[in-house]
C-alpha cells in the first residue's frame, strides 16, 4: 500500500487530494513539523531532505509534488488525471514545475526567509516582497496559464489540486484572491469536489 507523509497546511495537500481523486489505497501519515518529526532518523531514512510530501511505493520513495503527482496520474490512468499524449503531459509538468520552482519559493520567502539570509534586515526585506511576488505569479497564471474551467481546460488534472493548495496561501501572504476571478472560481469548484473535502477533513481532524 502507498504511504503518504504529509503535514497539515503544507504543499503535501496537493498529492493528498490527487490520491483521493485517483481512488488509490493509501495510508496518510501526519508529520508534526513544529515538533521536528521531519528530523527523526526513521523519516530521514526515507527522505534525507527532511521535507514533505514523501510517498512510499513498492518501488521506493518519491519526493517532491511534481514527481509524486506525475506518479499518481500514471499509476491510475483510469482516473484521467493527466493527458496521455506526450505534449499534453509536458504542459502539465511545465505548469506544476512553475508552481514548485517559482510560486512556492516566492511564498516561502515569508515564513522561511532564514533559508536565504541570516541578516534580520535581509529577512524582513524578503518578507515585504512576498505579497508583490505572489500577486505577480498569480496574475501570470490568471492571464496566460489558466485555460478554464480547469487549469488545462475541460480535463481535470494533477495541476488542479496543486494550484488549489498554493492559492489557499494567498490570504496569509497578503494577497486578495478576488483580484483573480478565474482562480477564485477555480477555488470554489475545487472545494465542491468530494476528494478535496476528504483530504481536507483528514488533514484538519
């Protein structure tokens, strides 16, 4: 059985939702990052990065949402969570890679500025840029990258739970989500999906 290591409020929610959408049999294992669960030897043996998500499969351990989401889509093809043609799958990967490498990093400069600088003034300067940087990222998604009604168009894909997860951080980042009508509507549509409700209920129990 698959085992997903996650923490409440983290980006791991995207993979959690995808497992539910796929109808996968899996065990969800909550990590308390504030208590340092990610630094325990038994977890570091699985994922030396000390981060979530981590997905234990019968072939080994996968980390990083982009990788885990692609694995889920390809392991459960009947769920149709990604296009089957190479170009379409490449587009999905490009979108998710942007979320991981640019948007998530823009967000992280707020709560985790100490990753990039030791100087308190430099950390404060990074935090002050978070709202502007996140707004810029989401404006690009709204204007150029979101096909509608789902990210890739008519087909719901692994891009949708990932966008939903990161968009849920906008308020805390000081960005008003209502300035992005397409993304705001997407959030409403996502909340109505049973898989999203189930994953959120598990994570917030």
